[in-house]
């Protein structure tokens, strides 16, 4: 009911920039004015495997040292921004203040990025938002990853399947945990149904920190029959 009234309010509210509150022109469809878009912390150079920010180096396929030593099980990662101001503020407003219009704005920006990145390769067959445990879903009222994935599904014409895997373990919050603690925290956290062999899936989330959650979820999807998993996220945290 709360989300229902929020959505009605958002449709009746004039179209203003989500950051500076400037009135938007009809051509500015992302929810942000041109000036604010230019000032966002775009991630322009990153590891193709995990999207860890790297120093600008000429070349198309950069792989960070960590992925060279210990490759993740997912194939590639596409992230739009560094996880810093004001993106951290937009994500926080979406997750904790039920500002669903932020999911639409961020999702549209992610779609533009994905269209560019996939010019020379086919898009995945399915989109799957990183799931929340049912207890956390009840507390929050919605899954922010699913709201972003819903926009991507509509814009890119890819089927959205939020039922592929379930988070069966209500894990502790990951921030502040060491890499080993994160891995232990996520052991047997997910369960997946059998998938059509050979399918390619894009995992969608808001923020990627270490990639531990994505890696564990990818293992589960591959074991269920998926051939390849790509990661799509709004922002990449500076963590290694």
C-alpha cells in the first residue's frame, strides 16, 4: 500500500532533476539534468572481469591483478559508476527511503551503458536480480535490484526471471567483514532451480563491493545448468 501511494505521488509530481531539483526538459528522460549527468562519477576504466576501478591504460581488455591470480566464476562485469557521492546518495534513497523513481532513473542509465557495451556480442537470455531473504524483503517492502532489473527488462527486451534462485539463508550484512568472513557468511546461502542448459544470464544489482555475493550466486546458477553469467550493476565500490 505504501509503494502504491508513493508511485501515484511520483506520477503527479512535476519532472525535476533528482539531484539539483531543476525542472527537466522533455528530452531529459533519465531523471537527471545534463549538468548533473556530466558531474556523475562515471567508471571509465575498470577490470573487464570484476569492474574494479583501474588507472587509465590504453587497451580494451584490462584485467586486474586479483582476477589474474584468482579468476571469478562469472564472465564479465559492467558497472556504471564509482560508488561515491552523489551515486551513494541515490542508491541509499532508493533502498532505504522507498524512492522507486530512482530505480527508473538508474535503470535507464544502465540500459544505455549496456547497449554500448554489447555492440559486438549478443545480450544475455535472461535477467536475474540478486535476491533478498524473505525476512529482509518484508522489512524493506521491495527488492531494489529487482526494480532496476525491471527497467532493464522493459528497455532491452530481455525476460526477467526473479524466481530462478532463492536466498535461503538470512546472511549478516557484508560491510565490515573480511574476505574470508564474507565467503563463510554466504556458504549455502542460495538455492537454484534447474535451468535450461546453455542459457546466459545477467545478474543485476545496485552496488558491487567485493563480488563475493555475485561469485557465490554465479556458482549456484552454473551448477543449475547456466552456461555463462554476466554482472550488471549501477556502481562498483573501491574495494580489493
